[in-house]
C-alpha cells in the first residue's frame, strides 16, 4: 500500500518538466572576508497550460537548484493555450523589464529570448512572437513573461464578462450600430 502511494507521488512529481535559466555566483563582502553563494532561476511546467518561475539562493549549487524548483512549483499559474498559441496580445512587466507577447500563426515557432522561451515552452505554447523592452536581466524577463501570461483570458472568460456567446465575441457583436 505504501509502495503504491510512493509510485503515485513520484509520477505526479515527474509530470512537470524543470529547466534552469541561470546560475549566478553572488558575493557579499563582509568585514571577515567574502561570503560566496549561488542564485538559481528555474522554470517548471507541464507543457499543457501550467507554468511557474522561481529563484533560490544557497551556498551550494544543488541546494540552490532545489530551492528554485520548489519556489517555481509554489508560483504555478494556469495559461489558456488555444491552437498552440496565446489567445490575444499581452504586455508583461517586472521591475525595469517589459515583455510584449503576441499570438502567431501555425509554423511560426517561438521567437523569443532564452528566458522568455523557457517560460512559454514549458507553458505549452508552440507559436508566439515576443519582444523584450527595457532591462534584459533573465530573472526579470522570466517574471515579466509570467506576469503577462497571468493577464491572459480565454475567449470563454471574455464572453462571460460581456454576457455574450463565444461566437458573438469573435464576430464583434459588442459594436452597436
């Protein structure tokens, strides 16, 4: 019985794919000398609409990676993916970094920087155009992308907000004429 629970827990844990965006050595100068630690930025996703970004700091790289992955799993969000792309254009911000995400047609692929690419790939997006504006720090770009993806709404959600059917939302029935 306990063996079955362990198998189920490990299967649930392995459903998410993990990707390390950055490993950076951080030095803090103190009166006694220098304290060296590592900061890791990680992305976790299931390539089916769930993705999270996290960072972790530790004295050793493996501990920092473990902390970053744990943090990313805590910060998971649901992303509406329609036909391999996002439903509409969105603008994400984090500190001095800004990311413009635009839906793209089939066959376009992912046109993005390394940090943005990791987040949208693990979210399950196959076709997207992006442009990084402002600071290009990888942790801020990843978080800005996540913030932009948080703002996405599916056509069904927009239809409920406007009290219309999904087909009327696409036909532009909100125009009065």
